[in-house]
C-alpha cells in the first residue's frame, strides 16, 4: 500500500484483511446471481404476469442494461465518495429492488424493479477495489483472486440455484431469498468494511469525462480489457449454447441434469486464487499464454464430446472440457483484474468500472456469435467460434507484453 493511500484509510491500520477478503468474496458471489438468474426464470416470470414474449425478454435485458449503466455511472463514485457508505447504500438499493421484484404485481413494475436491481448490483465492482486497496501491491493479485473466486462461483451457480429455488417454491421465492441474503451481508459489511476516503478531488462530471483519457493513457487497461472481453465472449458463447445441446444425443440430459451439469463449472473457480498468487510471483505472462491456449484446447474437447457415441464418454469429455474452459477464463480474468488494480490508486473505481464494462461487451458479442453459429453449424460451430476468441487472446499475448508483468 502506498503512503498516499494509507493516509486516506480509516481505520486501515487495524483492518483484518483475511476476513475482509472472505466477506468480499461472499458478497460478490451472492449479489452477482441477480444478474444471471433472470435468464432461467424469465419463462416463469412472464407467464405469471401474463407478459408477451417481447416483454418477458426485456427482463434479462433490462437487468443487464441496468448493470452496465451502474458500472459507468455508479462505480466511478468510488473515486469521489467514501467507499463504505457508498457500498452499503448501493447494496440497500439492491435489497429494496429485489423485494420490489418479488412483489411486483404488474409487468411495468417488474421491469422497473429489475432494472434498478441490475444497476445496484454495481456494488460488486465497488467491493473489489476496496479490498484491493487494503493489501500491498505484491499481494494484490492474491487478494483479488480470492474475491474473484466468489464472483465466478456466483456466476456459475446463479442459473442452477435459481432453477432449484423456483422448482421448490416459485420465481418470487428466488428474489425473496436474494433480498434476505443481501440483508445479512449488508449487516456483515457494516461491521467489517473499513472507511476509505478517495484521493480524487474533482467533480462527478469530470470523473465521467475522464474515461476516454484513462483508456488513452493506460495501455495496460486497454490490453487487459481486450483479452478479458475475448475470454468472456468464449464463456458466454459456450454457456449460451450448451443448454441447447445437452438434451440431445449423446448427452440426453433433462432439465435437472442440465442444472447439475452447470455445477461442474464451479470447479474451474479454484484457479482464481491460484492465478492471483502466481501472478504476484511474476508468472503472469506464461499464465496468460497458457490460459488462452487452454480455452481453445478445451473447446476442441467439448466439440469432440458431441460426436462420441458413448453417453458416459461424451459426458466425461464435456465435463472435463468445461472445467478446463473455466480454468482458462478465470485465470485471464483474475490476472487482468490484478494488472488494472496496480494502476492509478486515485482512479481505481473508474478503472474497474471500465474494465468490467468492456469485458461485458465481450459477453454480449459472444452470445450473439453463439446464436449465429448455432443456426449455421450447430454445436461444432459454436465451439469453433468460442475457441477463436481464445486464439485471438493468444495472438494478443504474442504481440504485446503489456499488463502481463
């Protein structure tokens, strides 16, 4: 931690970092489920409120759109407003929005509540830089990796968890559960989080106008956001299509089987803390190269699984490919986070917001690419397109060393 950062912390000198990292990981993993759960609940939500197909489709879209706007409009406040107060207030908005979603009597109220909930989920990206600021640069990768493991597990568990809660209760039960969990976390954060007064002394408008300047002046941010967007495109393309492939031969999984299969990806999250630690030891570059090669190889294995005749062999091959894919993706994401959080302390909120917003665009591209590939050539074409994003990441590794130190 630099001297300039330390003077802004209160009571940083008495903060227990390990509990802070754990509560940060649990918070990010819990809150992020609200972004992806609607993708599995949208059918139930639409039918219960008599929504048209178009209106129901807006549920997930508005949730993610709200999150994107939250990244660009709320996360930069980390550089301007005392961080603990900002996080707790944003999380309080998420709790209210989750309750509003659960109680929504009409489609209009539901759509408004999910949009606000998505925007409030930007609290995730406020927690990460706060935790990062609590540890010295030589241990920052480890801390970010530990927090990111919670985030990745939350992303991977969101769909099966929402499905299981909806089957046991209903879709409103998921949002009630989410509100209760976030309330418990808010109480824990109120006790655990230190106060962090940002160093920036500029207006909110100036913060927003600084985005292009940061991209122009920080090549590490540009390169690591680019590769993060590529691997997120691979991730989204794979998971957008695999649910379409699993019901058919040779896999032949029903809805519960597909939900259980999604749990396999959680195994890939073990790479997140390891990637952070090894990045701190100067191994970021070989790990980035390895992660992008692993993504391409794993997708080749997933494509091969789809042409096997044996159901057991196909499921084993696909499961292994899925785990390796998530290992590669989480490694790139963690090392990218580490790199950008070693940049300007006074702009950490904006940098994190930009980083996530840009790789979020990659996810949207991946979903669109998966849809086109599926219509063109089915599962094999989807795997080929997703692998191509990994190849582009590898080419970037060869072309530049920026952000891989």
